C-alpha cells in the first residue's frame, strides 16, 4: 500500500484495507505482552485510532508496517507502565497477578507446560520480553525488530540469547522441582 | 523442548467485527441531503403558515361575532322598549 492511497477521498477505504491487513499481526503482538484479550482489544483500537489520526503526517520514512508496530509497541509499554504505577505493587507481584488471571482466563488455550512457559517469559524485564516474543513467536527478522524498537541488531541478538537461556533454565528448574 | 505455538484464543468472529468497528469509528461524518429535506421543510412551513393564519382568522371572526352579537342584542333590547319609556329613562338619568 502506498502513502498516496491515504490522501483525498480514498483515505477511508484505504485505511479500512490497512486495518484488515495488519489487525491480526498487531493484535497478537500486543496480546503476547498483556496476556488478556480485553486489554489487547483496547490497545489495538488505540493503535489504529492513533494511526488514523496520524496518517496524514506520515511521510513514508519507514514502512507502514514498522510505523504501525511502533505505535502498538508504545501503546503496550505505556499501558503496562501505567498499570504498574496505578497498582503500586512490587514489580514481580504485578506479573504474578497477570499469571494468576491467565490461569482463569477463558481465552487461554494452553496446557500446564504452556502456563509454565508464560510464567518464565513474565519473569523477564519488559523490553527483553518484547524481544523474546517478537523473535520466538513471530520469527521476526532482527533488522525489522531493530527498526521497530530502535535498538541495534547486535544488542537484540544478545538480548534474545540471554532471554532464551533464562527461560530454558527456569523451565528445567521447574522440572527438577517436580521430580524431587 | 519449547514450542512457539501461542496458547491464546479470541472470541468468535473477533477480527471481522473489529474491522467493521474501525470502519464505523473512522467513517466520515454524514452530510445532510438538502434536496430531499427541502420538500419536508416546505411542507412544514406551509402547515405552520396555515395554522397561524387559520388561528388569526378564527380569532378575528370570534371578535366580529361577539361585536355583532352585542350590537344585535342592543338593537333587540331597544326594540322591546317603547318610546315613552325611553324618554322617561333619559330624563331620570340626566337628573
């Protein structure tokens, strides 16, 4: 889709197409971070409304997909930060609450192993969790991740490598505890 | 072994509904079709004018009727009184 599609009287039709093209990818990008469907839905709406309001000023310095991912990522991180500040809970306790809610969530489709994996991912710092999710679940190229997150490819590779090792170690620890 | 299958699901038809919802939120405001509305405005204006004029006519007619009735009544009363009684009345009232 070119930027010109969003100028003039075709703007709405073009944007409608854009929503249909990117809604799923952006939804899952957000959902992996917030875990809860309702929160993901709200953030996805915010993302597209910000895109709608900002598309007239978008000059195509980056790809449309990169621009949308940036908006979605910022919305998500702002939401999580605000949630943490409003709850006045210790950092690990907020993640604990998120995991507890996930277990009871009607839209959680995973088994015990999946729950343990989510618990391990939640133990990562937010930015590292983002990197892990984008590489592990979306298999996004590091170059694209670099454009979205504004971090060098080298730093992202290191971050992902550490995150993977940490999660692997956490899952093995869980397994050892189960056997004992 | 960790697999990368996501353990989340969405409500049924979520994405179709979401896209439609966004279509509505970003739809341009509807412009009023003045050509179709014009005939309604004219009709409303005619009805209003007829009501006002009709009301004014009715009021005027009522007043005229009342006056005519009053005049008729005076004439009627006067016709019931003979001339000598009338003269006596005027003489007595002027004194």
